[in-house]
């Protein structure tokens, strides 16, 4: 794998995890969050495929192929944004361009975190649909998919807030960050919704 750490369906999982474990930050937590979303999408598609005679399930399964690919694409992009931010942070503190470079890279990384959140958001209606129509014997898989989705969205929220904080520390104007701050609140709402779904599905095993 290159230093930008692209991930695709052809990348062996063991190789990507080994790259994630290196002290480069690219890929980092954002890309890992995207992979959690891709895992959720894959599990959801498995559940949908167990209901082949239901048109709703078939449509859901087809959409989830794209959702999984989108999550992996976002992971690749986030690895690039992480590399850019790392390069900016590595500049000498005496470099007059450092603040500007870090600020721009942090804002770009924040936008990448928003994209991760959007990838997660697109899975929520698919999860809700499958809870209604799927085989009851697959509830455990739905619970795991919901938990993976929650983890991915929580990671997106953490990274978005961290990137915005870094941008502010390096001189970003409030006007530059207004739209991104709105996304923080949207992610909070989505995260809470998924947490409720995951708790409800998991609670069925305690009855």
C-alpha cells in the first residue's frame, strides 16, 4: 500500500489493518470509522439477501452494495486528508506558512468527517427497513450491524469535532466553520437515533 493508504475491495483486510497500525495517521481513526460503516453495510446486505422473495429486501440489498462501496471510497479519501494534515503539522513551528497549511488541512479533514457521517446516515433507513421485514432469526446480525454503524458514526463525530478544534487553534474564522458546526449537531442527532435502534434490537435477547 502507498503512503496515502488507499483502501478498496481488492485490498486484503490484514494488509489494511497492518497499515492502520503504523504510526503514520494515514489511514487513521476516520478511515477506520468508514470501514466500520462498510462492515455494517455488508452485514445488512447479508440480512437482506436472506429474504430474496421480498421486493423491498431485494431493493435494499442492491442499494447496500453501493453503500458499502461508498463507505470504502470515503475511507480512501479520509486517508489522503489525514496524510495532508500530518504533513502540515510536521512543518517547523517557525515556518510562516504552517498555520495556514494546518488550518486548510484541518478544514479539509473536517469535510471528510462530514462525508463519513453522510455515509453512515444513508444506512439508517436500510437498517430500519430490515428490522421490519427480515427473518427474525437474523436479529443478532442486525444488532451487530447497528452497533458497527453506531461506532462508525461516533468516530465521524469525534474526528469532526477534533478537526474543527484544530482549525480554530490555527486561525480559522468562525464564518469558515459555520456549516461544519451544523454538521456536528446533525451527527449528534443521527448518532442518538442509531444508539436507540441498537439498544432496542439488542434488548430482544434479554426477554
